[in-house]
């Protein structure tokens, strides 16, 4: 059987590119790779450090105890993570990397296509909210619950479009503060949310928390700008407590009385930035 010439050319070209990448990566010290990642995140306003970081076979990067944060503290800690170049898509002209990681018992799996068109597909399963320091760092919150996240986004920056969906089982949020203002502690049977990206903005199409005595809805948007943690917020938090729930936490609701728009309905504007939200 004669192998078609285009197939031979494609295979030879792919082999040449892989050999070049292998040789190039082999001579780059692990420390230099870690510093390059740190510089990239610093440009977006984040900090980065790792217990271990280096090359992954055949073409990729991997690390242990990876911490991404802001000046206020850590917002994400991965026990391990790796990205690897996928070989077969190169034959069709696509440059795609596979990524996987773990946060406690939670798993992270997905792909990032960087050429010819940029696309992110990511799924997070069985993620314990208590293992995510974002809640404590940004809102001073003790969070519990098991989350699942599904994300598909095409493009980058102002040209990005796609969705992110969130589901949480057995959620508990305690000690929440926005600025210096406390919000009620509560347990929620069901948490669901969808974030839509498009037109240079990220919009909360729906984000609801259903508890036994409290219903919460969050809506609004923010621009997608660099650095991301400095993006200004335009959000509204609605609290709808039942009378018995309000009575149990009446001190908190007294502090929120100026946001009462009708009996049992509080509407709270949230401004500030993603890294430092504030009540208006």
C-alpha cells in the first residue's frame, strides 16, 4: 500500500516540530519555567508559588501544591496539576493541550486549544468548597458543599464567548462579610448558577441559593479586563428570608435595613472589584 504524499509530509512536519519542542524544553531549567508562569500570572494581578514544578513527559508541565493568590492571600490551591501537548491534533493543524489536576477529592479535567482558534473546555467534579481558599480570602467565609463546574469558552479577552455552569450540593456559608458588613449564615439545599461570557463582559444569567429559611439570588455583570482581579463589579444581591429565619438572625438584618425594598425582600448593590467587593 502506498502512503499518500500529503500524509507523509504531515507526519514528517509533525515529527520535526515535536523533536524541536522536545529538545527546546529539555534545555530549559525547571526554575525558569516556574518563573515564566509566575510572570504571566503577575501580569494579571495574581501571585504564584509551588512546592514542586517542572517538565512532564513527553511535552508538558506539572506541579505539586500550586498556589495562586492575590495580595490578600491564596484564592486557589491545587494539590497537583499537569498540562500536556496532545499529539494527534497536530496532524490536523490544531494545537491542543490536555490538563488535569486535583484539589482534595475533587478532579479537574479539560482541554485548551490555542490554534487555530482558542477554546477552553473544563469540568470540575466533587470539589469541596472548604478546600478552596477563595471564600476565606475574599469574603472571610467558611464554606462547605460539594461542587461541579462545567465551562466552555471560545476566544480570549473581549472576544471571548461561552458559559460556565455551577451546581453545589449541601452548601453552607458562614461568616460572610462584604467589606465590613456581615451577611446571614445559612445552609442551602440547592445552589445553581450560570455565567455567560460575551461582548467583553461576564454576566450572571442566573445564580440562586435555596435554603430552608432563606432564598438568595445574585445577578449582574462585570467587564473582562486586565488585570482580571481589578475588574469592577456591577452586581445585585437579593435576600428573601422567611420570618422565622429573619428572627433568628435579626441583628444581621438590622444592619441591612437600608437595603429593605419591601417586607422580606432585601436588594443589596455590590460594587468594588473582583478581588475586593464592597457594598454600595
